[in-house]
C-alpha cells in the first residue's frame, strides 16, 4: 500500500538567523513534481536557495530526484532526499527555501539544517493512501442535491466540479470500493432517474 501526503503543508525552522521554509506536496508524476517546485520558487522569489527532492512511484518504476540548487555539493539535496526515503511517504515532493541569515553554517551545519527542515514537514503532514476510483458525472434535480452530496461524502468521494444551471451537474472521484453502495443509494434517492456516468478510472487519495 502506497502512503502519500494528504495535502500540501509548510513548516519553517530558524538556524543561526537563516530561515528554512519546507513545503511538501503530493505529486503523482514527475511533471507534477516539477510544476510544484516552480510554484514554490515563484512564491519565494528572493530566497537564496530552493532545494528540491522528490520520490515518485515504487518498485521498478521508482523515480528519485534532488538538487543542491547552489549550496555546496552534497549538503542539501541528498540529505533532503534521504529524509524522504526514510519516511513512509511516496509520490511526494519537498522544496526547502532558504533565506541566508548572514552566518555561514558549514558543511555539517547545512546537512543538519536541511535534514531537520525535511523531517519537520514530513513528520507533520497528514497521511493518505491511494485507492482505485471512478471519475463520474452526475446530473441532479435541485431537490435531491443536499442528500446526494451527503451520499457522495459518505462514499469518501472527492468533488471536482459543480455547475448550477437548470440542474446541478457534479463531477466527482468515487472510490471503487464504495461505488456500488453509492450508485444504489443514488438510484434509491432518485427512483432510478438520476444520470450517473463513469468518465474515467484512476486513483484517489483517502486519508488514513
């Protein structure tokens, strides 16, 4: 079972007046990880360094990456990656943004600081597991909206989109294990009249 972060989280530590801001995110692909890294860079454009590391996939399809981003070789990216690999998390990316505080930390100090920043955020982030899910569309009359939404929440669904027009159009990811129970509930609510259509099959995060 692959354990992943349940969402994005940020933690900050201070080491000899340098700020180390660690941001963690679930990332299901290398492309998502690189996009996340760029987002953090844009958020802290004046930081001295943005040290990234990510681990995507598992087994024979495991992809790992890290960079020192201008810090002395081996003092930041590799220690941060080691923290990720030592956690129970997969499909995960972390960026540690450093604001230099004027005091040199030395090789050992940098390794310790980046490792601590990584452990602080990986230890605090919520855990989730990836489960097979159906991406589905539902078209609801307004009188059935609240009860149908409750049924979605009860099934552990993630609502992706809601459009309110003549009827309510919902797009959601529904765990495969709860699909039959949810579809039966929806059929009961609408006496079989509510359109429920599978758009695709994929994976969805379910909090532990």
